[in-house]
C-alpha cells in the first residue's frame, strides 16, 4: 500500500499530468455546454428574440452599461493591488489599469486567459523593468483576488438561497448550503492562517517566491473582488425580464456559477458555456427573453471592452514602434544640424573675408 500511492503519482505525472487533465476538463465542459445549448435552443423563434430586445428598457441598458464601466474600473485594482504586494511601487496606477483592462478583455475573449493575459501583461510591464517571474506573481495574486471574491459572494448567496444553484449543480438545497458554509469556513481558516506570521505567508522557493498579503490586506483583496462581481451581477440583473420576478442574490449565485464554468472552460468569451449555464439555471424565464438579455450583456461586457482594448493596444504599439522612433530620428537630425551650424557659419565668414580681401 505504501508503494502503491507513489507509483500512482509517478504514473499520473508520466501518462496524464495536470496539463492534459486541464485540457480534457476544458474540452468536456465545452462539449457538454454546446450540446446542452443546442438542445435548449431547439424551436427558438428569432422574431421573438428581436421583439424581446426592443422590450428591454433603454434606461436599464444605460444603467447596465454604467455598472459594466464601474466593474472594469474596479478590475484595474487587481493588478494595482498585486504590484504593491510584490513591492513594485514604481509602476504607476495608469499602467496597472492599462494592463489589467487589456489583459482581461483580450484574454477572456480570445480564450486561455492565463497565457494570453500573461503575455499582454509581460508586454506592458517589461517596459518598467519587470521580468517573467514578476508577471507570474501578478497573475497569481490577481487570480487569488478573483477566486476569493467569487467564493465569498457565492458562499453567502448559496447559504441564503441554496436552491438557486440546484438547477445547475443538480444537488439538494441542504448540500448546497453545506458547500456554502464550507466556503465561508475556508475563507475564515485562510484569514486565521495568514495571522500566524509572515513566514507562513511565503510561497515558492529560490527565484520564485511571493509573500501573500496580510489578513487585513486580504480583506481589502476580497472587497475588490466583491465590488467587481457586484457591479457585474447588477448589470445582468438590470437587463433581466421583469416577469417572473427574481431576487438579486439568487441571480448573483447563478451568474457567478455560470461565470466560473465559462472561466474553467477557457472558451473564447465563455461563448456557449456561460449562455448554456444561464439558460439551464433559469428555466422559469422564456428562452427568447433570456437570450435577448444575454445578447445585450455580452455586447456590453465582452464585445465593447474587447474592441476598446484592441484599439488601445494597437494605438500603443503604433505610438511606441512607429511614432516615437520617428520623433527620435527627427530630434537627432535637428541636433546634428544645430551642431554643424557653427562650422557652416565659419566657412561662410571665411569665404566672405577672402572675397573682400581680393577686392582690395
């Protein structure tokens, strides 16, 4: 028995590995979601969807857009908090905001956020002297903020409304409430563990070592995640059909579970996965009305920020690789011209003196 576990561990690393397991899980989630979505969308009337789009109050769409704006404003503090945690205080907030917004918007829409978002962060932060290890630490701490916020809000929501998650996870309400209490207990245990000294908070070794935030700062970290999720869930709540009524906390539970499934799938924009989860978890709503809501939310939260992020990154690359080199060459040419000016003036003066001497 003692030799069986090490043998299984070696076999797992050799023949499967966490990377292959993660890919298999992503493929399974996407395939299951697409199958569910296709089955759910059978018999959908596109005309009814268009009608449902016109029935969403314009004021609600405007308020939802404002909530999405503030959600992305809150999102900028993911990177800013991580930078201050690892001691990179020379990087200004505007650069942290640029990195956080573009890496999330582009990475989440393209898929494989860990890699695409990390590459964008490295492109931006390398100009400020940060290396790949620093960027990895930022990605880790930003991800920790995301998960702490999600677990906290989801646990509270499931503890109060455990039946809200039952349509999605197919578990009894009592089990969902136990899971929620376990989530809150795990956050409490994590905070207690952080209070047991700085050495406890050190992760990694040799070149890769990160010190986790203290318990008070972790509360700030959780708050960032909660505010971000709160704005996102509010945007979705404002776009929901008026009938049948649904309370905010129940919708927040469904929204977060759908978001986490989409995140785990690594599908571009969580397309298909997020939508299927919302449709399955909210069967009381008409499919056409709910699809209209999801379409508007997707435009506000995915399409518009993606377009802005691509435009910002494109303009930044154009400025840094075309405009700035051209300005530098122009400055050098002007400097060289000014440096040569005294010689030219001296030569002209010498020639004028010779002409005057010849006239005499």
